[in-house]
């Protein structure tokens, strides 16, 4: 009946051009790819969902092509440090795949997209992109599994990356 498509930029991101059902391009890479280390292996997040598309699928009633019905446009503030979603906008389409027709030759202006709150992710000039060490990545993995980090030299809350090798892990069962 319906097909919901999570598009990663393969169909274009221009809000004025209605996307087709089939992808025409390769997906767009995000500026801030990162990895998760759940379940003992790396899960690389390299894509960013751009729009979410809903198509009708009634081949007997509507013909061969699946027409676009609704489109959720996701707008991001992208940079190499952190990408944040800043707005979301819904567009409705008629059965022919184009936006709703104007009434009395006047199209009402679309409402502004709701803005998402939060702090700006723009880095200051003194910031630098730092690669996380393998030890810190391992600590993040074990903390997500329920382990507690113990500094065996009891140096307090200051825990620089160089001391990651001096760490014991404990877990309550």
C-alpha cells in the first residue's frame, strides 16, 4: 500500500524538485563520520538521512509509477566536528507527484520549518579535530556494557588519555 523510503541523498535534496521513486545518484557522505563499537565490532556511520519519502503503491488503480504522497525534509547544520538536525519540514504532494495545486491561482506560503533548539555546533578557532585513541574507544565500549572504570592509581577525576592503559574494569552481577 505504502512505501516509506529513507533517502540518503540519492534522489536529490532540492525541496523544489519532487524526487523519483528510483534513486538516480549515489548517496551523500556526512561530514562527521563516526563509529560505534557495540557488540565487539565497529559500526561505521557514514550516511545522513536527508528526506523521508512516502510513496503510494497501488499498481492496479494508479498505474505503473508509484506517486509521491508526502516528504519530510530534514535540514542539518553540518560541519566536520558535529552535525546537528536544525529543522524539519513536511511537504504534501498530489497524485501526479507535484506539490498541491494553488487555490484561485494563489498558493499559500508554506509555513516556516520548526527550528530545533540546542547549542550551536560551530567550533571555536582554538578547537582541533582529535582522533580518539583505541584505549578510550575501548573504555566507551565497556562502559556501555555496564562496566565501571576504576583508576588503579587513584589519581582522582582527572583522567588523561595517557592513563587509559592503567585502568581496571569492574562489573556488578
